[in-house]
C-alpha cells in the first residue's frame, strides 16, 4: 500500500532531485500533488520549475499547484546566489506543457487532508513552511488529521546557513515554522545536521551521470551548478544535498537517526530569528514535538537515489 503524500517545494535544484526520487518510487509513494511556495526563487518561477521536473520524470499524471507568493509576515528572501537566476540553473529543460492547477495550493492541501481519512496524508516539505502555516490558519482541523509532516529545515549542532543561527527554509518564514512546530501533528525534521553528511561528491555525481538517462544527466547538471556556492563556502569534497533526504526518509527511514525532543523556533530576536532550538538533551520539560534527525548514512542514501533515478526516462 503506497503512502499518500503532498510535496511542498521551492525548486531549487535539490528540490528537483527530491521530486524525481519521489516520482520514481510509485510503489511506496503516491504523490497526490506538488505545491510550489516562494523561497529559493519567486513563486511563479518555482511553479514553472516544478512542472519542468514533473515532465522530465514522465509522471505528468501528478498535478502542480501554486501556493503562497510571500512569507506570512516578512518580506521574501530568495537564494539566487546558490540556485541561479531561474532558481534551477544547470540543465536546459523545455518549457512546461502541463497546466498549473487553478486551485490555490493551500486550498489543495486543506481539501486533500479533509477529504481523506484521518492520518492518511503526509506532507513532505522542501521549502519555507508558508503554505502549511497558512493551511493551519485557514483550517485548524487539519492538524490532528495530518499523518506526518516530514520537513527539510533547521539546524542545531551544524548551526545556520543563511545566518550564523538559521537555516534558509525556517529563516524565510519563521512565523509559519512556529505555527507548524506547535500544531500537534507528528513532525520529523531533516536539518542541516543530517544534510551536511549527505555530500554529493564527484564520484557520486558521476555515478548519476553514468546512468545515461535524461534524468541522470539533468540531475548532474543541476547539482554541478548549485554545488559551486557550497564548495567554495565549506571546502568539502561534495556539497550537502538537502531536500532529497526528506523523500529518502519516507522510503528508507533506517538510513537516518535522531531523537524525539522539543524543537522551538526563534521569531523575535533579530540576531537569531529563524533558529531551530532543539532541546536534544531534554534539559527542559517542553513538549517533545518532533523527531529531530541528527545523522544519515550517505552511502546508503546515494545507493537509493542512484537506483531510483535509473528507473526514470
Ligand atoms: O537550507 C537548505 C534549503 O534551502 C533547501 O530546501 C534548499 O532548496 C533551500 O530551499
Ligand atoms: Ca528547497
């Protein structure tokens, strides 16, 4: 029985790889829809990028929606410095032919959760949490019906990437992240503490290119573009690969380890806004609201990713 999921995303090259991994795994994951959110780049371009990736995968049965065009309270911060002026520089992909759905992405999220049995819809979020935050405000009843929210975001032991304290997805919309953390749904977090272990080394990228299919070539072109910023910044052998860890967790959770603890979001301090404060050592009696993953098996992850990409066109 495949798991019903909605992917909320701001593609982004790493988002694109996550979407491909999910669409290559129909036995395990039933992707009901993909919802674009403003983040790496503006919403309109994110929605174009998402449709390009769906068409690359051949899974044109999967509908794409546009969600919110800006954070709940703050002005949008984007990341062209990492992802390029299109938000997904690297491969040349044809303009999408599949339509963008009319329905607003937030309404799609709400309707899907409310019209399916409780605890049967998982949200896999790969960007700022604006759409989820807005869905919780518009229809609070979804909180107890959501099966699980598996999100890429946050950092604790690895500290921030967009500021010394905050990871980009949380930083862009800390108010939305705060709403999500407090909503009561089951939450699993893939933070930088994990993704910084999942490094796309040249050997791993070459193995993907060697698949010889369109998807492998596109992923190689995407990641060899987006890695430039991180290789310069960190000086590692490979750039961290963030968003596909969310899908890998859904496919093979045993690749990752962490613990259930309280995770709170800083929304007030100018210095640390967007920080995910993980009470990893349980020094407080705050509610243990999330599974905070802290490590991942990189070899196992890339074996999974490469094999699944081989199944695509
Ligand atoms: O900090 C990493 C996150 O920010 C990833 O989701 C990447 O796509 C960017 O959105
Ligand atoms: Ca992303």
